[in-house]
C-alpha cells in the first residue's frame, strides 16, 4: 500500500469513527451533541471533526444517510401473496425499524427545521414508504381515500413516536394497537 492509500484509509477510518460517535451519542439521548463531545467519543481532535465535516449540519447529514440503510429492510420482497398479508408485513417491518431508530428520529426532528438535507431525506423516505404502501393496496381499497389515509397515518413514525413517547406505552403495547387497527382496516 502506498502512502496516499494509507492516508486515505486513515482519513476514512477517522470519518467513520466520528459518524459512529455521533450515532452512539444520539442513541444515548443526546439530541444535539456538541462537536467537542463527538470528538471526545471518537477519540479524535476537534480539528479532525471539522476537517471531515464542514459543520455540524454535514455531520447530521452523514448520520441521516447512515440511518437510511435501516429503511432498506422494509423494501425486501414480501412473503405473503395477498395484499392483507403484505400490509401486515409492512406494519411489522416499520414497527421494527421505528423502534430501532426512535432516538435518532427525535434528534433528526429537532434539527429538521434548520437542515435542508435532513428535511429532504425525511420527505424522500415518506414518499418511498407511501409508494410502497400504495403499491400493494388493491384498486377497490385505493378508492377509499379515508381508509388509505388512516392506514398511512397508523403506519407513520409519528404514531409510533406518540405511542412510545407521549403515551408511554411499551413497544409490545404499541405494536398490538397498530396491528389491531391495521387488521381491522384491511377487513373493512
């Protein structure tokens, strides 16, 4: 390995450690970790953080990009052959993803109003999830606008966040509520 490749590898390792530190701090409940805190957790100097990231906005963007990979799991092919089974799979996958990403979503929401990148990623994920939902619903269900919108709402991160955070329900209780309502709407 030549000197340039070694430098590039060290730079990528530092960058990865910084993003991992940011993720760890947010997961621990730090909604807005400081650059100093991130640098300390990553065991790098503050200048190293800003050598890799122009500002905290770009670090939040890197964190958001890293977390987007969790949503890919929701795009796997379905096991169920009918739309009701597929709807249930969507619900199960989203619940699993939402529970894993809950602390990160809180941090992203706190910064979304001031971050174009986070807002764009949020909008992109909403559109992707909506398209996935609409793609499985039969035409007769799609014509029932109120039901489609209610299903979309029930499958949103906002509902999960409300049940888990504001209403202080357990993951199992929250899951049971959402799945019961989704099952009922798929029968109507």
